[in-house]
């Protein structure tokens, strides 16, 4: 059984992964997955499966 382990991440590392795009603060899924130590595709799958748990504007795709 895995225990939930909290890992302290320095604020500077997180701040360096936040971008400003059209006046909005944005994090790229790849960077967010890295912070959570999961694969990007798994992060995206979980967000889609649990869409009701996230604000409507939590995630968007660029094309």
C-alpha cells in the first residue's frame, strides 16, 4: 500500500513554470505532470475523467 508523501517544491521552481498567455496565468500540462510526478497523458486522462472537480476554465487546448 502506498502512502501519500508530500514533497516540498520551492516556489521559484513553480513560478518558473507559470507563463502569461493572453493576460492569463497558464501552466503547460507537461510541467504540471512533472510536478505531480506522473505522465502527461495520465494527468490529462484524470482531468477529463473528473471534470466536475475542476473549474470550467481549468483546462483548454490550443490548436
